[in-house]
C-alpha cells in the first residue's frame, strides 16, 4: 500500500517536471484543437445507439484528449436516486460503485447540477476516499461535470489527476463541461433507442399473446347450440377465458376462468390453464373431479403465487339440466321468468392447495338461463364510482331478458361497456335453443326528399357501427342504401316527391336484410338491370353499386299496384359481438 502511494507521489513529481516540456501540439493548447475534438467526439457518438458503446467511446476519448490518469462515467437511476459507475478507465477500476445523490464530488455535481472543480483533494472533505483507502491510489485533483438534459442531469463525467501532475484549472472544468454536452445527448438518445426497442419487443410479445389467447376462444356455433360466451379485455391482454366443447355422449362441457394478476405472465398462465381445463374435462368426469385434477396439476407447476378462479360444468344439448362446480368463482345466476337464484362457488381458487375436494351442483333449468361471469362484470363502476355487484348484474339481465340469446349477450356487454370496466369481463350463458327470429335494427319512415337522406344514412351507419361492421364495408353499405333511396326519390316519385320512404334493417344470424318501401308508381323489375361500371355513361350508377355491394337484391311491386319493395341482403361473417370477437 505504501509503495503504491510512493509511486503515485513520484509520478506526480515527475509530472511537474514534464509540464514545462508539454509539446506545442497538445490538443488542449488551442481553441481550434478543442473545437476539432468536440466535432470528432460528436460525430463518433452519433454513429451508434448502443448505450455501452456510447459510454466507452466517451470515456476513452476524454482520457486521451485531456491527458488524465483516470476517468469514469456515472449514470443516475431516477427511481432510487443512486449514481452507478458504468465505465471506468485508469489504474483503479471502480466500475459498479454506487453513490447517492449528494455523496462525494460526483453526487454534488448531480445535486447542484453544476460542474465541480477540486484543485486539492486532500483539503476537500467532500471527496469520496473509499477507493483511495482500499487501493493506494491517490486522488490529487478532480473535475466532475453533470450530464445535463432538459429533464435534469442523467449522470456525471469525472476526470482524476492530470498526467503532468499539475492540478486542474477552471479552464479544464469548462472544457469537461463542453465535452459532457454531446455525451449527455448521445447517452440520452441511446437510452431512448433502447427504451423504444424494449417497447417494440413487448408489443410483439403482447401481440403474440393476444393472438394465442384469441385462438383458444371457441367459435360461435349457429346450429342451435345452447352455450354462448364473450370475453372483453379491460387492457391489452385478457386474464379471463372461456371454452365449450362436445363430448361423445352428447353432453356439452363448458369452462369459464379468471387468472390472478395482469400482464404477460398472467396471459401465459391463462393459456396454460385454459388448455389444462379443456384437457381435464374432455374425459367427461364429474365437475368436482374435473376441478380437482386441474388444481393438483396447477399446484405442482405454478410457483409464483398466482392462482386461477374457474367454473366448469356440463349441460345436455337441449339445456334442460346443468351440472357444475366452482373454484373461487363468483356466484352463478339462474333466471327463470322474473325469479333469480344464486349459487355460490364451493371451493377455493385453483393452484393454491393440492388435494382440495370441490362441491358440485345439478340444476334443472326448466326453460331458464344459466349465467356465469367473472368478477369483472360485478366490479364495473357506476356513475358514482361504485361497483354494481351481483344486484347490478341481475338488473342488467332483467332489462334484456326478452331478447334472444345472442342479442341479449351483446346488449349486456354494451351496457357494461357504458359503465367503467376495471377488470377483464367474461360472460357465459346456457339456455335452451330458441327459433332464430330476425333482429330488427332500424325501423324508420322519412319524407321522400333529398334532405331526408342524411337521417337515413345516419341510422344505417349507427346500426352497423353497433354491430362492429368493418368501416370500409360499412361505408359501402351506407352508400348503397343512400343510392337506392336517391333513385326512389328521383325516378320513383319524380318531381312531386309526395310520399314517404320506409327503411327496415334486420339481422338474422350473419345476414343483414335491408328493406325499402315506397308508395311511388310501380316499377318494372325487368327494366332494373345493372350495367358494367365501365360501360355506364350517364345514370345507372346506383343499381350497379347495389349489385356490386350486396349479395342479392330484388324489386317487387306492392299489392294494389301502388308502391315498391326493394330487398337487399348482405352476409357478414365477422360481426363484433360474436362470442369470440366481442
């Protein structure tokens, strides 16, 4: 230790002797040399957005240019207000040393956001001496310049001991401050680039998780299937899921689940839990045993304290009886007419305690509806910010009880969305199949005048938006209806415009039916034939557009030879509100 101190002191003495012999070509000797160095440093730092390369490049060039024994660069962690030495060049490696803001000369530079010059370190009590005491290196003089940004300092650039042995001067401090400016800009840019890359990586992972989750949700069945579900994420990725599948004996199995926590980890557990519950239920075992099997598996493989709330069960194809079991899931609601019954879950969530025995129930629906929902449905907030609870969910169910199954599910979800969703929301309904009745979306009568077309367009657009029809197709359908109405006004009623136009828009499954009625003189359907768009010179665009957009259409004279009926159909495969898309 004494030998090291002696060598350091000897080097300092020799340095004083060399100071008088400093060559005239010393880059610090002239302003031109300083400007050239700053330009070269800025250009070098602009080449890479890699943070470590930027830090190393900065410190290496500063050591060579300013002819110092050691230099280091500290970066500030804004969360902990601790300065971490990221790069160090010199006889003593202090990489990894951490100093609080305000500690030592380095900490003072950040605390005051000002360059710190120490001419004689032996006389300055602020100097941090731990490295000197442990290594034998002697700090004689030092300069610390904060790395300034618009948001405040992000670190410190420090130089220690000139090689010629003379102490640092105000000119040296000013020069280091100039050097710190492009270094701070480059470091900030590298950090922003790294943050952007991390965001892009997370976005790719979230997108992959969303696609994977979506692929696990079952497709909507339209063959009188008694089970329908919907999942609405509160954020980018849902921790809820549902599933249904058919067994060889004719029964239908169903699952609803809710994963604890948020984010990508919860999403991955959701994928695993959904697959596990489907696998465990495919054997057709009793719901209680189904949950026990899944629970024991999750207890073995889930180590981070997460758990799964779930409800599983079976129903027959006619939905006359339901057998189910729950694990930490909200109570099931069964509605029969104006009566509501609640059936609480009989066991803890999955993945906490192995060997748990779950309770199961069997119910006769007797024409009623079985509602299972995650706690996102009961946790939605009303105008006063209060959760609606089970009572609020029952009120929503009662409001839409007379609607058929699919429109009712969409209406329930729409009402929940109008409140404030604070958690992922999943609904699953079991109900005996009913005969499909067309759902009337628009019923409107307006005067056959050009100024009425705006109201017609608005009504059609709003109805298609409510269904979630893709915007480009929505606009084509609105335009087709608009052209049809314009033709009725122009060619049907003519100059008199004495009459009305009735519009009815209905949905039957995946097919939209547009019906327009008027009381104008009957048209000749044989004369209404579209021409190819390229052959039209004047007129006929409306019919050609209708023929292009719609799957089929026809014009029929009304009874009594007064009035016409135009019917247009469009099949839409992907309408928002379907079980696996809403």
